[in-house]
């Protein structure tokens, strides 16, 4: 395990190697801007797991590979600061909200949203998502064509807003909210990393949309205050939330946090959903495997539930492979606040450090034959993602995307309906479907057209088949030992949902292990808690 520390080293390490070819004023920005992924792969090939380049006047250090990822994600905020790197979001979320808030306040704000992503409310989201998918395809007929990315963007804004924000955003403000969100999304422009307040039309529309959304939020807060029955969505949680000093959130803060909630659960999921169907349409043999699993598991009309969505590993592995090859966020940034040390190198305070899931996922020494789409990488027999911080599509450490479990649930629920209703095929040449690197969140180039055809003679299966998990044989073990990596734990409470006899999670998200060394009788429940922990923070060992 690679360790980082804020302690003063015995000797200062050397500076990371630098990329040649920097231009006056621009640095490497022009080449990076053409195709960030190709540029970062070039840096990795030339300089190895750590190397420096320049974007305008900013010095950036790229770190790739499992050990570098672990150093990056485990570094404390006092050393590598996420907030300083994402000032691009301040005009969208608002001043004093999330990345623009002081660390103690930001942590409190993020904890306020955690309850809607915990195990208990998550169990009700599957039916909501299924309802939205059924409504979207209700008028499709027997066959037709659709722009897959546009369809997935519309679908996921409905599912995310319905599950997380409440009925007002889903039904009363449907069209206006969609336009507002579009203008905010366009404001996430690469230029905003350096010049977020230039008087450009795209930034003016961004600021106008932010102001209008706050007006709408203020109105909804007033309406909800008149109701006796309280909602259970993220919006209501924020209305009722209190800081440690007892003060509530202002409409300005609530607006920013609602935007953050949807940003985290929409544009990344829409691109992943589109790529999942595109990759399956490219590979009929993989599509057949997924269809066989869904048909056997659900049949024609089997109910899609939180539990049944856990029992489709073929589809889950397909989604994981899509996220390996097409992670929506191809690089993540932190500002170096205190000198950062890694393998004999020192990155000086004031520079920026970046991790790239896209590059790390295509290293042959981690994922053999990395350009090949191969969902079996994640099978019990191979487990190519077993090395910590090798597969980092959702980030890692304490800043790992807290919505990763919701994203996987949403994707599996969408395809458990779509793929049982229709088959899909590409309309254009296979090479037409490429990633669009001009966007901050990488998605397929638009339009990405597909043809759909209604399925006939679907095999009837049995809904809710029991999990076929391999039973562990323990010949010489007498008990278990349970441990939690507190740096990774985010308080989702999935462990308590699986094994309430072994774990307890309080309202603040603090986890207590009720039995650190239970008998072997608890092995199956402990393994379930370990398996379904979204943060992979639980470790079960045999004594």
C-alpha cells in the first residue's frame, strides 16, 4: 500500500518529470484540449505513473495506476484540496455551497444529503425508475429509431428528479426545469477552469438559469410550508436540515445543493446508459448473454425490485466494463495545499494533481488486453478489479461518489425493462460511435442513432431467483474478524440493512461494529454486508 503523509520528509524528493513541447502562454493546453485522453495516455507512455504538464499558467501533475490512485484518493484535504480544484462549479452551485464552502461547512452540507442515498430509501427507488422507463417507451410501437443519448438524458433527468427531488420538479416544473438544467450543464465548460466569469453568452445563460431556479425553489419551500404532510425526498431533507450551530439552509444554499444532487446523478448516468446499449448493440454475443439472464430471472412480467436487481451479475459486469472503457469523468483534480510526496517525488504546494480513471483503466499490467470489451474480467475466477484503486470509475477514498449505488441501481433498473421489451441495433457505421472529448463529462458523440425492434416470444422465467452465491468452505476456521476502513466508509448503512446483528449506523452515518469477532454462523450475512458496501470499506477475514 502506498502511503502519503503531511509529515515533513527527511529529504525533499525530486520534482516529477515534465512533458516537453510547452508553448509560451498556452503551455500544453492546445494539445490537451484536442483530445485530453490521448494526451494523458501519451504522458503516461513517456513519463510513467507521474508527470507534469501545463495548462496556461497552471502546473498540473498527472498520476495514474493503482498505487498512484491510492496516494491521490487517500491524501487528506489539508494536503490535496478538492474544493480549490472545482471552483468551476461555484457559479453553478453558488457561493458558499459545497466546493466553495469552508471544509467544516462543506462536510456538513454533504452529510445533509446522505440519508436519501442510504439503504432504506434506496429500496423504494427501483419501482419509480421502472415507472419512468415504461412511460418513456409507451408510444414506441413495434419498431423505430431514436437518438440514444438524447433519450437517456431525458429519461435520467426524470428518474433522478423523481427519486431525489420530489413531485414538483418531476411534474409541475418539468419543461422549465429541463431548460434550466440544460443551461447550467452547458456552463460546465473547460474554459471555466481558468476563467469562470468571462462575459460569454454560455456563462450569461448559466447565471440566468441559476437565478431563475432559486426563484422556483423559494416558491416551492413556501408551498411546502403550508402542507401538513411532509415529503421524504432530498428537497424536504434540505428544508429541514440544520447546521451544527442550529441554523438552517438558505434558499440559495438549498438551490445549489439540489443542483449538485442532480449533477451527480444525471449527466454521468445518461452517458453510461447510452454507452451500455451501444456496446451491447456492437456485440450480439454479449447482448444474448444479458438477455438470457434477464429472461430467466424476470420472465415477461417479473417484478423489478431492489433485491432482484442485485441478482443479475451478467448485466452488472457489462455496466462495469462500460464504465472501465468510458468513465464519464476522465480526470479528477486536487490543488496541492501542502507539499505532496509519492515514490521519491515531491509535488510542490500551489500545483494541481490529477488522477485519470480513463488512463488507469487502460493499463495492460492491470487490465490485460485493455482495449477489448470483456465483462468477464469481473467474474469470480478473474477479478481483475480486485487490486485496490485499480477500477476507479466512481473515484475513491472518502470523496468517492456517494451516489454510486444509486447510479448502478438506476442503470440496472433501466435495462431490466428496456432489454426485455426491445432489441437494439446500430444505424450508422460502428466507428461513428465515439466519445465526445469536447465535453467536461464525456458522453457519446451526438447524435448516436439506434434502431429498436420489439421483442417477441420472450422466455418465461421465474422472478426473484435466489442468489447463487458460492458457499465458502472453511475447514479450519473457528470464527470471523470484521474490520472497517474508516477513511472509505461513507455511512450508506447497507451493512446494517444486510446484517443488523453485526453493524449499526446512526443518523450521522457513524458505523459501529456490534460483533468484531462473531462465530462462523454469521459468515453469510457478513459476506453480504461486505459485498454490497458501496464504498468497499468492509473486510471480512476468517480466524
